């Protein structure tokens, strides 16, 4: 990991729409401004894009969804993101809101923070391009039965499967919806993406781990209606029958600001109860 100092001492605050995040942000901004760090507060879904050009760091206050939208906002600017969790899980955030180290953040900015870079996904569909840090999902439209999907890897047809959809994830997203769909955990240090069908009607369907430079094309059967394209949980467009959706590595990396190097398996244990006894989990 690289260490980055923050010479301009200017921070953008990307806020969740929840009241708890707004209440916390008032105290947080007051703490930073008392140490001569200027702050620009941005709403979760809107804000002044020009203001971001003048900041060293974007602090996301909310949950993982807020951080995912923050990443979409700054990935092309190369601005590091530091997440503070005021939501439920906060798997991607650096701090929970009650972490005592937060009051040391002005000093940490002076000394410099570690920068961890993560791969993201780019999607081409209907002549437009979309960004996703966690996952891309092509899901069947408004019909009750399963739909035949076809999956191509680079120039090869890999599989045809009747299912509710297909999910493609980054290592960052392997702990989210991909995991719930039966996918594998992928260490953030692995240059790979995951692919898994959603509720497949087959006994032999398994998740795939593909190379980080793979190009994945997803098609939905022409006779049974179209599909929805979702990026990080947001529906971004409708997909016509047999219209290809191309997924590949985003050309820029998302930069996370860290106080210390991420310990992935410790985070799994703390947030997802990785390795916990079933008896302890039930209790």
C-alpha cells in the first residue's frame, strides 16, 4: 500500500439521507473545522461536482450503500474514500461511528493515510456505460418463471442456464449479494471476478471465478421478455430480449483511505461471523 499525505487539508463529506448520518456529520464537521480542515458537505444523490476538484479526501458517512455511491462519484477523479459507518453492517467502511480513533483523524491526515486500490466493473448496455464497485446483476423482467440466460466469457460461450438472473462481482462485492447467491468469497488481493447464476433451475450450476481481464457477456432469452440491469443494487436500465450486456474491468481503480492495512479475514469474522459456530450464531 502507498501512503498519501493531504496537503490541501480539504475534505468532502458524502452523506447518507438518513437522519442519523446528518446528526453525526454535524459533530464530525465541527471537529474537523476546529482543526482548520475545510469541509464541503454533499448529499448522497446530488452535490456540486466542481467542489470535489478542490478536496484531498472524501469521507462517506452512512452505510455500505452510501460508500458505493461515493465511489461512483469520485473514481474518475482519483480521490480516496474513507468510510464511517452509521448504518447497519459497514463491511466496507474504515470506522464505525463510535470508534475512538476518529478524533485522531486530523493528525492522521497530517501524517498521511494508507491507500488501498480496488478494481471495479464497467458495463456496456444499450449504447451506455455504467460503473459498479460491488456487482452487476442482469435480472429477469416481470415474469414468474425462470428464464434461459446465456453467458459468454471472452469469445467462448461458457454456459446456458435457466435462472432468475446472472450476477458478476468484484472481490470487493464477493462479500455482498454474490455471497448471498451462493458465490465464493474472493480475497481483495486476487485479480479476478466472480460470476454466479441467481436461483438456477439445475442441479449442476456452480459459481465461476474468472480472470480480472475477462470480458463477460450476458444475454436473456428472446421469447420470454427482457431484463433489468442493476449496478450496485440500483436499477440503471431495461434490457431488451437478446440484447448483450458486456461486463469488464473499469479503467480506473477505486482508492480507499486506510488507517492501517486491511485484515480481510479479521473483517470477515467481525462483520460476517466468518468461522463462528452455528450454535453461537443462533444464540
